[in-house]
C-alpha cells in the first residue's frame, strides 16, 4: 500500500457497500458525515463521524474485507479526530472493532443496551 488518503464525503456506492455489512446494517444516512479511505486513489473504506456538542461520535467504521487488518481504520480515525474528545458505541460481539478502539487509546466507560444488543461505550479525551 503506497498512497493512503482520507477525503471528506462518500459515494452512494461505497455507502451501500458499507450499509450491507451486518454490523452496520443500513445505519449510514448522511454522506456529509462520512470520510472515504483511499488506497492508491481507490475507495477501500469509510468512517462516519458526527459532531455532537464538544464530542465527535465515531458512528461507523467500514473497511473492505481485502483491506482489513492493515491499520487503515486507525490511521483514518486518528487523522480525522486528532486530539478532539470522541466516543463510539461498539457491539460487544464485534471483536475487531473492540480491539481497534482499545488500540488507539479509547477506554470503556460502561455499556449500553438497545433493542437487546449490548454496546461498549468507548471514550477518548
């Protein structure tokens, strides 16, 4: 992987691809909150980040299967959020995303339940 960039916005095709992931399941609505991860100018993933008062919420992290485990999500989240306070809710069963947030300095600040699914609340200040 040579040229890795992150650009604001996402195409409808990339959003459809991300929304088909079982953990995302149609959650992305507003492309204005999305950032596309590109490798050699090809879209390989997206991050959705919403501004909520003084915090940024990492709503969605999607990486195409062939590009997983290459550090792209870490790079994109750190690039977009930098040192701003942020948080994310992660399904307790989603091992990959739980490991991602722990690896970039987020800590668990409790759990929440919604519709019978339990989520870890990750916070980074």
